[in-house]
C-alpha cells in the first residue's frame, strides 16, 4: 500500500519540468467547510479597528510591527483598496480583508489538522523532504471587486534557506478562475534559479535588487476547482491578477522548508522565537 499523498512518477516529472503541479480533490468538502466556517468565526471576532494593510507592490513602506509579530499569531491584513478617502472601510470588514496569517497551522485546530495530515506529509516525502517544517500559513480571500494583484515573485525570495528548499502548497477553498483571480505560472522558470531576495535589516525590509520584467505570454493560468492543491516550487515565478468579479477566491496557503542540512537565513523577514515542530515524513 502506497504512502497517503505520495506522488506518481509522472506527477513528479511534471513538477520537476514545470515547477508546479495540480492535485485535484486533495481536500475533502468536509475539510473545506471546516476551514471556511472557522475563518468566518475568526472574522466575526476580529476587532476591525486594527488596520494593517498587506501589499505585494508596496510592502516595504507598509510593513509594521503588527506584520512582524504575525509570525506566531493569527493576524488580519486589509486590502489596499478597502478604505475610502476618509480612511474608513468602504464595505464590511469581512469583505475587506486580504489575508489572515501567519500561524493558523499552529494555533487553529481545524487548520492544524489539515496542515499536519498524512497526505501533506506523504506529499512532502515525495518531494524529497527529510525534516520539513511549515514556516508560515495564510488564508487568502481575493475579495470581490477589490482583491489585489500579486505581482510576479518566487517564494524562495521571502523564505530563504541555504540551500533553497521552500515549497508552496496552495489549496483552493473556492473555484479559482480567470475571472476571479486564479494563479498564473511561468512554466520552467524555476530552473533559472533565484532572482532576488527580500531582506530584513536595521532599515526594515527591502528587496536586494529590482524585479526583472516579465511578458504575459510566458505565463499560463492555473484554473482549479475547490479542493485542488497547487504545489509550487520555491523558484517558480508566479502571480495573480486583481479580482474584478463579484465572486471571491478563498485559498489556504502553506509554505514549507527543510531543516535537514539546511540553514534558515537570518535576513528573512520571519524571525521565529521557537523553531516549529517538524512534520513526520515516511
């Protein structure tokens, strides 16, 4: 009997060649409903007067202590376009949040159960992880009409180890389509290595070099049904566009790094007080 969640040789070949892989029906309807319902509760309990904004375009200027301290908490970040000129929200807080992170997998039982499941561990074993840890988790909303663009990037830029080992696991909690802001990938771009690093130092956070320019024709859309998992190589160039539709695009995202023979870079924005427990892999 095979390991739960393990990949076939064909799937591994596709991932190694393209830098991403779609696993349909990875999460059950029960798991999806559990995560969505718990997030509804968390949003209801959230004091919306705490306004921290998340932006992939302008995070250097918007980074604050709330962002840094979110590493081992459940913290809430608003969309840039959620606020009017008067500084107040233009719609309810539930429809204004960009994401919730970065320790749902540690603190919230429903998210922890999925994140530490046998199928996730089996998948990581297939990807040749020896002693993986989940370094961050995020619930991403991509709100109707205001869900912001995520510019082309590589996950290894933000979550760097020596040697690089980051893999993104992006679970669709709703159907992701061209209309509501699905992921787009640059197939094979992971083979060209890391383009730049996101550095934290005494001056805050910044990239160590400008972003290259990319052509839209190089990207392919990854339209998936709810329950599908997109596996993303740490060096893959990927992005998503604004959600200008009336439908949201909820997703749960995990980022995993290895700790076997790998060193966590001190210049990363994440500075854990305590190293997370490693996931068991077969």
